[in-house]
């Protein structure tokens, strides 16, 4: 885990600046009010000098706590109107521009989502999802204490002896401080200190609601920063050992 504070490298409010909004205009679907999903060989019309980096993210968590919904929100697409467990492996590419120091970089986040039943039924799925994963996103629900208490064992199981040292991100869904949540903010903060990584908070949304940039930008920026820091630490270690 990195000891660097969130926001120490990435300009967290860059997407709301004139420069950021101008770049993001190329990410929207001209025939709708939302962002566009890009295929494997597609990308937005952006200046050719913008560097592109690609990362594989594996989302882990119990069924029904919002892994697929979280990815949908990050991608800027409509939330599913009703719940269906993910069958097999689903992959969605999310293109997200960030500004690191004074350089704009396009992150391609390959989000891997798999249903819990599929993981149990097919032994090849977990190794496929973990293989060369740059980051693992552990999802729990603020309204389900059991999913929170299982985080540390799950993180240890997924990352132990992994030579790729994936970046670890934790996301808590169904966050609503106005009600009595089963997981308190103090407990989430304690976990942040223990893992030395931020616990991201995602609030409850209405079925079919479309998620705009300002709602997900802080979360996506932190995920991208965690991945970038992981790479910088790897390059530093390589330099010291050479």
C-alpha cells in the first residue's frame, strides 16, 4: 500500500476547469446526454499528444452489493432498473482523462466484473480475473456489516503472494450519513488508516438514474492516482535494484 496522500499527484478538480470540460466534451455521445461507451478500437477525439495508459481492474465483492452498478456509474451509463446477478465475466472499458502534475493522461480502465455464483461454479474464472490485474477494487455495503468485516480476509486472500502487487481500492456502496448505517464513518476511517488507502463512498441512486461526471470524478481520480502511484513505486524499485 502507498503512504502518499490522495490528491498529491492528480489535480482532483481538473475535470471542472475550462480545460477539463473542453477535453471531456469529446467523451459524450452526441445523440444523448450521457457519456459514450467506447469499443476496443475506439477512443475519443483528443489531441494526439495526450498519453494513454491501460489498466486492468478486477471488482470483488458479494452478490447484490453494487459491483455492476458501481461500474455503470463510473462509465456514465444508465443504472440497471432491477437487479440481476452478473453471469460469467463482464468487461467494460472506461476512458477517463486526468491531469497529473502538468500533464494530461488518458486512463483506459478495463473493469472486470463477475457474479459470485459464477466464481463458485467455474474454477477458471478467478485466475482469469486476477491474471495481470493492475488493481483490485473491493466493494462492500455501508448497510451490510458482514460485507465490511470480510474485507480484510478477502484482501489478504486476493493479494497474498501476488507478484504483480495490484493496487488496492475499497469502495463502500449505499452510503447515506442521514440514516443509521451498519458501518460507521469511524470504522471506515479506521480501515483507511490500517490499509493506508482511501475508502471511497458511493451513495444510493434511483433506478435508471444517469450519472454525470461531477458525481464520479472524485472517485475515478483517486482510483487512477492509486494505479499511477503503484507504477511509480515499481519504477523506483527497479531503478534502485539496477
